[in-house]
């Protein structure tokens, strides 16, 4: 059975029509009651109404389908099978009955019984026995060809079904899941939304849309809202409960996942989703016996359930358990050699382990079985066509690089030596040498990087570590600070291997952040404000639960907060207990310990006391925020939550303002204005109500670039007693408003006050840099550029500007420092290396200067620049006593 398709409750069941065994149909009212009971999760009632023995009005095909689906929802597979087989024997040409029976056979692994039904459906189509004006018949055809791995014809049949009955939801729901199965997320979303247009409360469509939101951008909050809509209609909906369990599992919340499994099994002891979640959870918790018990129970229901193993393998991959994932995927292939999904999962896992030959072999087998899987196609195309022609391999003592042909020189001369030094430092720090070589695959085309990493061309992170394989964009793309990103990913290799892949996500991410911030101060995230805001609003997760913050992030700010929190936590643990204790914790994770047990051993404190100590330490470091008005933090809420709170508390001013701010963050000025209007009609009931109203007033005005009312509202905030309305947020917005009305002097005053409130936030420095440039103040602009780079060294344009300006000003030490920063963003720019070479030469470091000039020549400077570099090298080698090299460069400088 294709993941997510299953035995969905189709709308419009009356379309099945006909009677079974010649008995009369049930009356319309009873049928409607049964269908409503099925949709709302009252499966026992649905079965009783549709199939209770002894009732003279039982026996039509629609009633049989309702009864069968109710029985299946309750785990009564044999009852459902008998109902459907008896009805199909009596009405063998009834396609909706056959559809339901085909899904049952596939779901229970009865492929021998399934094959004749598929063949009969093909025959019906060829001989014109399919009513192409009836959506239910076309859906049945789609089911048959889909189960025969004929995905294109399945999509075509579902498209025709939608056209045949555009006001029915069923075909669009199946179509959406078909698109999801093949990773066509945009098409899947369109199908589910079309279904909801005609049936707004359809629970299956809401589950499908939730899966889209997770697949497309892993928006847990939005997906959760869709699942809530499903469960409001059907609180026992297996698809919704299963997806909630998957989300909990991704977030390492094993207790929540177990609770969802229990809820599923309360309805259906044999639920397939419960089985795969429980099995994955058991392996992740090193309960091999539990996994084997779940596996055996599942195979007793469906002896050919390759999807069970594929799901478990993918869950293990999500948690960096790649060796275990390979073992499960291999087991799945043995159980079901025809499972394209298992083969694809195995192939992808082997590629992540660096075992390319075996991985590609598995992917080719998957492609033969299913030539419609986009991820499989993308990976095979990348490895078979793109990599051989566009990439090469560079090896060093401990590292192996796959790099673009055009980047080879930069990797060999700049990137590889730096990462070898980083590797050596980690070996010393962690006290062990990981299995090698460590593979770094660095791609010139971001789409190639995306495909190599997730099988699709788009990916929203700078780098990924698969244990011994790291993927990222090529440093020569100058898309980010490659040295920081690759140092971060390389740190994961050590924590993952030392913990035997059992380190929690928050701990390995925090540790990787700790390594980079210890390496260079400017690589610190400087995101304390995000942690402070979560702490002040009661939204800061505990250390034990911190991994869930990575999967539940609703926007980039939430993701930033998760990384910042993890970094701050590891920084605290390192300062308070020492790195030896952190390393010991990694070993303890590797022995199967987890959660509070490891942290208590690390710290020698009870977990509650450790949590309190961390929060107290953090609070001491961030007292500057306590004295400011920071509504972007204290009033920030995800839009669905803000909207819900505003509805629940209609007389709460700040709840309305929070809703307005959330709406405005999504570009919805109309809703924000409505929230502000409502807030202004309410009587203030708490401190901060008036300030919040003024702030939203200013935000709305700024969104319209209307400076005067924004300034009026913000200055009213400044006028509040005891400075209660002043702070970084207010000053930055006053500066923006003054810039809008071209009052540069006043804007500078506000930006400098914002920086005084919080010198670690980039926005004010960047705005001030731009403002000073517009004012023609080159020296002041340079100072701010450097301040910005110390906080966020990611922009090659800013780095080069600052470096070259320092060179013109004769600030040699700054040229050298800024040149290193610029090289960490673009290692192949000859101008950067030459500028640093000149600074080193002028600083009395001829050998180092010569190395930089030689490097600059490797990257093809302009002819005039090359001649100048050769002359400089001739002089340097003369000073160093190397007359042969000096002569060579003298000759090169004179060459036309």
C-alpha cells in the first residue's frame, strides 16, 4: 500500500449504487446516518447501521462498503473481507466494491488475490465497461493501475474522475495522496485544497494537507492546525493520530509518540501506523526485542509489508542512525523484494553512508520497479550523468572531497588545509579518531546539493552531516561562510560517532555551535534575544525536551531560537562542568542512556536543579533586555496560536495586539488593522496594554511607509514613565521612520541608541552602515561594516568592502584579519589574497606574503594585477634570498 493512501473514507459513498445478492438497498436516511457515523469515527455505529444481521433492508453495495470500512477501522479485517468478497461475488461488475476489496488485499498483503481484480479492471476498461461519467468507477480504475505501479494512468484516471464529478471530494483526495507519494508537493496541495473547497470539513483532505505542509516546509504548527480540524470531525481518525505520532517521534518525544500509538490501538489493535511508529520508537530506544515483536505482529497481518520497514528505516535516518537504517531497509527488501520504497530507502541510506556502488544498485532496482519516483530519478541522474562530467575527487590525509572541477584549486589550496587543521583540533579535543575518510561533497549548483541531500532540488539548510558524509554547497559559491558551516558539520562527525549515533539533536547541534564559537568569536550566533523572549513568555523548552524545538519551529525565528538555545546550553555546560564531562555524556548516550539520566550524570545535579541553574546563568547574562520594551519578543506568537488566543480572549488587549502583529508579519495589513481597531475599543486591564497598542499602530504605519503616524506612536512610547516604552525595538523603528522622511541625522541618533541597548544584534549595525554610506562618511561606515562582520561574517560584499577600505586607510592588521574573513566566504578571489599579501609584505612578513601572492596567481587575476603580483613576488623572493624564484617572477612580470 502506498504510504498515506490507505483505505480512506471516500465522500459520496452513495455513488457505489447497486445491490448485493439481490437484496434491497437500505433506506436513504439510514445510509446517511451510517456514512456520517463512519466519517465522524463512530465506527461501531456505522457498522451496526450498515451491516447488522437480521435487518431486511441490508445488502446494497454502498452499505457493504460502509460496513467494511468501519470494520477495517476497528481492526476487523476478516469481517471486512467476508463482507466485500460476498458482495463482490454477487455483483462482480461493481467497481466501487472492487476498489474497496483491492485496497483491503493490498493492505493485508494478499497479492495473489489482488492480481485477478487488477486484471479484471484493465479488461473492463479495454472493453468499455467503465462508466467514465461516474467518479467512483474512475477512482476504482485508478486504484487498480496504481497498485500495478502504473502511476501515470492512475493520475490520469483521477483527473478524469475530478472532471466527471467536480463537486465531490473523493477523487481529489486520492489524487493528492498519489502526488504526495511521488513528491509532487505543489500538485498535492492543489488537490487537497480543491477537495476542501467542496467539502470544507473533510477529515482525509485535512490530513493530506497536513502532510503537504510537513513535506514542503516542515511547518509543524500549520500541520497541527490541519490535524486539529480533522480530529474535531473524527477524534479517532487513524491518519491524523499517526501523523501526530510521527511528528512526536521526529522531535524525540517518545512519550507523546507512545500516547498516540495507544490511542490508535484503542480503536484498532492492528493499526499499521501504530505498528511502524512503535517499531521505530523501540529501535531508537535500543529495544531490539520490542522492535522484533512489533515487526512480527505486523507481518502476521501483512506478510509483504515493505512500507513498514521503509518507514522505520526513514525514521532511523532522521535520527542519524544510518547503520541501523541500512539493516532495517535490507530486512524490508528481503521481506518484500518488490517494494520500490524499501529499495529506494536502502539506496538512499547507503549513499549517506558513502557506499555509493551498492546504493546506486539499490536505486536502479527501485527505478525499475517504480519509474515515477522523482527522488530516485533525481539521485540516479545526479550520480550517472552530472557528477561524472562536472565533479572530481580531492583527497587529503583524513578527508575526501567531491568538488566541482572549477573549484579544485580552491579546495586543494585553501579549504582542505583549513579543514584538516580543524579535524586535527577535534581529534585532540575529543580524544579519538573517527572512522575515515570523512567525505565532504561540495556542489556548485544548489540544486545538485539539494538532490544529493534529500533527493529534491530545494533544501533550506547550509550543510548536512550524515555521520561520515557531509554535504553542502561549494565554498566557491560564496553563499555563506564555508569555514564556519563546514567546521560545524565536521564537529557533528565526532559527536555522532562517539555517541554511536545516539546523541540527541539538541546536544549535537549545541556542541557543533560551541565548537565554532570557541574557534572564532565572530562565529557566535549572537541570538540571546530569542532565548530571552521565549523565557519571558514561558515558551522556553527544558533541556530534556529541547530537541522538539527543532521540529516544531514554525518560522526561521523559531529555528534560530532552537539553535541559539542549544548553543547557550552547551556553552553553560562547558563553562560550568568542563568539556571532559560533555565528552563523557556523549559516551553515555552511546551506551543507551538518555534524557535526564545523562544530564544528571554530567552535572552531578538533579535535572530540575540543573535546569534552574542554566536559566539563572542565562538571566544574569541578559539583564540588559529586562530594562527594555521588547514587544517583538514578548508579544510574538505563531499566527494560528495568536488568532486562537484572540478568539478565546476577545477582551484582552494584548491578545488582540499579538494577533495583529502576527498577521502583519505575514503581510496581512487588513487583519492587523482590524485587530488594532478592536484593541482600541477595549478598556486597558493590564500594564502594557497602552504600549502594545502604540507599537502595533507604529508597525502598521511603517508597513505603509507612513512615517508621521509611526513616529507619533513611537514617541508616545518613549514618553511613558520610567522609560517603560524605550528599547531596541522602538529605536530601530524610529530610525526606519526617520529614514523614510529623509531625516538622516535623527535616524543615526536612534540607531546608535538601539546599538547601545543591544550591541550584539546585526540589524541596527547594518542599517547604520547603509545610512553612513548615504551620508558620505566613509570612515564611520567602515567601522560599522567591521562591527557587522564581527556579528555576522556571511556577506562577501561587505567583507571585501571593509577589507579594501582598510587597505586604502593603511590599516594593515585589519586588512589581514578582514582578508581571512573574506576568504572564509570566497576562497577563490585573487583580489582578497593579493590584498592580504600586500598587507603582510608591508608588515614585515615576506614569507607569508609570498604564499598569499602565489595563491592569488592560482585564481587567474586580471593581466595587469597579475603583473603587479609577479613584481611583488620578485621583490619578496629577493628579500628571502631565493634568487631563482625572484628571476622567474621578474620574467613573468615583463611578459605581454
